[in-house]
C-alpha cells in the first residue's frame, strides 16, 4: 500500500505549527470484516517528528487512534529552508518516513 | 466565486506557508511521501519500534496504564484544557485537543476508560515543543476521556465525559 | 379503393400514434421553486447557500467537530490520488480530459446530464465510465475506489460554482426527471420511508445520534469522505446505503433508478454552490 504522509507547516512569530495527515488503516483488531472474521490489528505504534534532525515530538499510538491519523502541534523555532521529518513504524513492522523543507 | 455563508475556514488560505517537497507546484500542493521515501536523508529521525511502551497499551485501567507509562499517580489540575465534544458526531473520529499552562511539560497522554484498552496515545515532548496537541480518537462507547500531563516530573490530570451515541442513518 | 384503405388505416392507427397527454405537466423549474420555498419557510433564518452544510446548520457541537476535522480534511488522500488518476494517460495516449468540456476542469457542477444519444441520464461517474469505454477500457465501480477519487478531484475543481443541471425540453429528459422525483417521494422498504420522510419532513431533526440533512443542498457535497466508511463514497453509494437502511432492495449502481434520482436531487440544488468533496460522519 502507498503510505502517503501529508504535512503542512506554518511558521509565524517564532513558532512553527505542524499538521500532518498520515494514511494508515489503524485497524483496531476489534472490527469484523464482511466475511465475519476479525480484521487483525494494524496500527502505527511509534511516530517521530523532527526539525533539522532534532526530535520535536514522539508519539506512541495504539488502536484508539482514528484511521488516517491527524496530528497538530507547535514548537518554538523553524524557518524557511528548515527540514521537518515524519517517520512511523507500525505493529506489523511496516514503516514510512519522509521529510521536506519549509518553503 | 460563490461561497456558502457558513463555509468553514478553507483548508488552504493564502499567506500560509506549507512544507513542500521541492518542485511541488502551487499553494495548494502538499507533501506526498511515497512508501519508498528517501532513506538516505540524514535529517530524518527514524521511529524506533523498541521505544514502544507495549505493556502500557495493554492495560485496562487508568491506574495500571499510568503505572506502566510513568510509574506515577496523577493529581487533578484545573490548568489543563481538554477539548473534546460532549457528544461525538461519530465515535470513530473524535477530535480531541489537550493544552495546558503547566510548566516544563515533558509528556501528554490521553486515556479512554471505556475503550477495550485504556491508553489511546502518549507523547514525549522535548523542550521547545508547546504543550498543545490535537488528535482524532476512536471511542468504542460513551466514556470518560482523561488527559494526562507530565510537568516538572509530576503527573496531572483532567477528564471529560464524551458521549457516543448510535447513529440512525446506517 | 386504395385511398379508402389508407384512410381506414390512418383512422385505425391514429389513436395509437396520438400519445396520451401527461396527466400533469412536468415543470422542473416550478418544482425547484416550490422545493426551496418549502425549506425556507421551515427554516427562515437559514441562508440559501448555507444549505450545503447540511446537518451542521442544526447542531453547534457537530459543526465544531466538523470544523476541526475540516482543518485537514480526510478526503485529501483521495483528492491527490484522484488528480493523478485523472491525469494518467490511457493506453491509446488520450486521457479523461479528452472526454469532457474544458478538459474536465470546473465542469462537475453541470452533472448529471441528459444524454440525448443514449436517452439516459449520465452522472459524472457514468460519464467517466463512458470515457473509459470509448478508449477501450473496462468500466469501474460507481460507488467507491479509484473512480470516486477521480470524481473527488473533478468536483474539487468546481468548488464554489453554482450547481447547474440542465433538464432540456425533451420528453425523455423530463420523464427521467419525473421518475427521479417520483422515487424521491415514494415510500419503500420495511421501514416504509421515502427520501422525503427523512430529508424533507424530518430535515434538521435527529435520527438517533445523526442529524438529518435537508434534501436541499445535499447533492452539493458529493463525493464524501464518511467517517463511518473510513473512505470516499459517491452519491450512488449513499443511495444504496439508504435503500439498505430502510430495508428496501437496492439495485445496481448504474441503474436508471439511481441515475434519475441523482438527476432530480441535484437539480433541486441548482444555484447552490458546489461544496464538494465533503466530509460527513
């Protein structure tokens, strides 16, 4: 599956706000499929946000996070040309990372 | 362009800056990371599965969850704002925001007491990150949602009842 | 003698060729006016354009949650995927743009259209399939998946444009419109509800935990990302779901029933601004 990560970052007044939408089924393991069988749990466990290689937030997630999770948080600093990275690993060992520069 | 009088703030307003991949076109472009994104980029900090507090996510009470996660017991605080709806529009996508004026916040967690497992999520905040985080949670049914703040080494909490009703529309 | 036969013949077939006049004239424009008036008298404080926000006109709490979700809309992935799919060339080198006016950009608000050649109503989804067919490709699902993503992209290029469905002065088009209208107001299923039961008579009220959207404006937001589906869905996906919900037998997605219903329902929102793609619980 193509694991897209969408990031929006706004820098203003010395603070950068980061919003992300992460494509992931976040299956809880409690829901039955159309065939009546439980859909196995498949969810992001650890998500790491960094700014210029420095961690700005570490998230520990579980099955109670909604599908295609959204996060929003802010940190002091950040300017044009800086790098924001997002990296996650899920309970099946799948992982995705991406980074981009503030334009 | 006709805008509905009550249209919500549009997703892309001019003047915002976006984190964009070099070469992406237009103000409305968003970063797309294909599954095979740059592994060689040294600015990416990889998520480490070994950090995962697995035991905490298997607990079914507030007490056991917090014992596993922080090894502490919280005291209630009125300095935490837990923004969650009184009645969830849909239990699968409940927007929740936690913010606090408490100082030196190093951890934020959200618990849902009537979920199959109590812990919904936990965050570690380095210095410089604001204690204001938004998430979207799945709530199995009407439940007390508890926000936990770790500040100056101590644990604080506040809670809110979020009702989850049966939809009628199928 | 021959003349006598011809005259006799004409007298015999005359009653057959003389079409029975409709018992009631089909007047979509008058229906539209009445439809709006009905709602506006029910909700005098609600601005016409605000109807596209459906249930959120009636619940502050739900509106707040919706605004929070819309801060980063859940249909973003489909929007992006849809754009890529829309721009992907067919094996013969052409693409969807070649099948639509203005290359398919900013035209979604004119659908459904009555197709004079096929004598059927074509929704945007059906038009996409017809495009595929014209280029030697298989039709795709009309309810979800890649076609819903393509529609998501196309409607997004029409955001804010007034809905502009045409019902030509053609008896076939008028018949299709009328069939859609009749369906909308007819009760069905074990629960014996019509579309109007919920979306006209009970508009703005709650059905258990859900707030019912008025039928006016409801077509302006599709396709939608529905939290319940965790996925995008087209208008016809919802028609099928509603049928099932009242325990009525749904039919195939490309059936005349749903085409005609979409024709009527979208026309009833003519003039309202496209607010698609949408996000709903």
